[in-house]
C-alpha cells in the first residue's frame, strides 16, 4: 500500500507534529508500506532554511526509508499571525503546483493539521487523483484562535468554520488526537463512524528513564550541582501562559537553590526574556531550541518538568505531547491545565495538577516536590509505567494502520 502524508512541519524541524508524523511514517515503513511525505523546506521556528536546503524549489530525499518531497514555501519565524498565515498559504499553493500529479497514484492521502490550508490542497489532490483522504486533526482550527482572540471578524470566522466542516465531511476518515476533539466534531454534526481517535504518544526507544550522564550538560550551562531545576521545554507561544511561570520564579527568588530553565523558541519568547531582564530574575535561564536527541538530556537534568497551558476553555480538549516524553523519562510533572490532559496525568500518578495561570499554586507545588525526593521518584516511576502501557508510539502507529487498511480494503 502506498501512503502519501502531507504535513508542513517535518524533521529536521523539532516539535510535536514533527515527532508524531516522522515516527508514525518510520513505523509504517517497517510494517511494509510505502510512505511519501510531502512537506516544506525546514525553517520552523526560526524562519531560517538550513544551507543544504537553500535556493531550491523542490527536492527529494530519503530518510529512514521514508521518501520525502520538500516544497518551496515562504519561510518566516514563528511569530506574527499574518506572516504565518501567508507561509501556510504558500505551502498550500506549492503542493498543488509542484506535486499535484507527481509520482504514482497513492492508495490513501493523509493530511495533518496544524496548517488548516494544507487540508484544502489535500482535498483538491484527492479529488483530481481519485484518492481518499484522511484528515488528522491536531488542533481545532480556527476554534482555538477565536478563543485566544486572534480571530475577531465574525464574517471571516463563519467562512473559516464552514470550510472546516466541509473538509471534515469530505474526508474519508477524521483522526483527532484527543477525545475532546472528537466530541466537539460529533456535536457539530460529523458522524461518529467517520472518527477514529489516535492520541499522541512517545518513542520509547528515544525517551528512557535514567538515560545518559547530565554532568557535561550541567557544566555547559554553568548550573551548580545543588540547584533544583524546574524545566520548561517546548514552544514559547501564546498558548502556554509562560508569563505566569515567570511570576512564580519572581516570587520564589529568595530560595536560591531553585532555578528555572526555559528551552525553546516561539512568538512570546522575546517578551519573556525582556520581562525577566527588567525584573532582574537571576533564577531564570533561557536557552534556544534544541535538537530532539539533546532534549532527552534536558529532561534528565531536571528535577521537575512543567506542562502549562493558558486558562482558556478550548485547551481543556488539548493533550500536550511533551507530557508523554517527560513520563517516559521518569520525571515528575507539575501540570497547570484542565480537562482531558489533567485527567490522564492524575490517572498516571506522574503529576501534581494545579489550576492554569496560577503562580501561587505553582510555587506551592514546586516547594512540595523540592522537599520530597521520594515522592518525586515515585511519581516518575508511575508515569514511566503508565506511558509504556498506554502511549507507546509503535502501538499507536499500528492502530492507525488498522484504520487505514479498513478504509482502503
């Protein structure tokens, strides 16, 4: 069976979509399927295309036996709504112009959001090539942007929601990554038999408990051995409420052995760095985004990891994929969120779950875990066992394949 997978973001870029899709593709190839990924030239989140990819309109490469077709797109940093939207539109157009009839006709086309507009290109390609398409939903777009206040024009909102529902209905199968997303779709008239939830998970071969020596990394960062490390790693965006984490860092400065480490890039990072400087927060360090292979070392360097989201109703249906990586590394979590992800974390025993955007609660949770190493160890081990049982990416990839086979046979 031939599978074509459309996604704007793909390794060597780092992020949750890239990890999910590349690991799924790799597992599908191991199961004997031919997988071709249609993506853009890597540039996320900095907007800088690596030298080996510059000056090209189209490029083919093979990585881990997965064939990759890279397409030109407008490269821009992950900040500014209109620039990012134009980048998404350019990728949509590039796919159609460069790869509408490229290669043999696949048996199925899978398209993954985020990037709502790439789903439009998938719909066009599927109709012209007479191939069913699967709509994988990683974000309820445009719904979450409406709740965040990014989209306000009611006519534009109605138009985008109409296109969203049209694309759901025309898909042969809709694959949301959370049960909350699925319930939202069913309430809006999408037949339940067309929906198959395949959650995010973790590559257990990459993320392991007690892996690696972190002494070298600690020395590189000039972090003394006696520091209690509170880690946030991931996108520094409008969704994560990181300003409230800085507020917590400011209120706990007197405890000089606690240090906050922020690792990643995003639209909100510049403002966060400036805020920390203006407040003279000496217990905070910001680092750039890291390659996936080094992210594991940061998890192991930490004493506790943060999984925060804004206090927005729509986020109750989200499940941050980083929480599975943290659990696989047997590290305790402080989760500032509500809803489905909170339920999973409480069931796992891996986290202290607190209200989102609440610096006082965050400080209290940090102090609890700092003062109880046995509790931290128990939480880490519980999370590790839980994620191995329920969120192994290989298991999820095979479950995904079962749905594809039922659709195509």
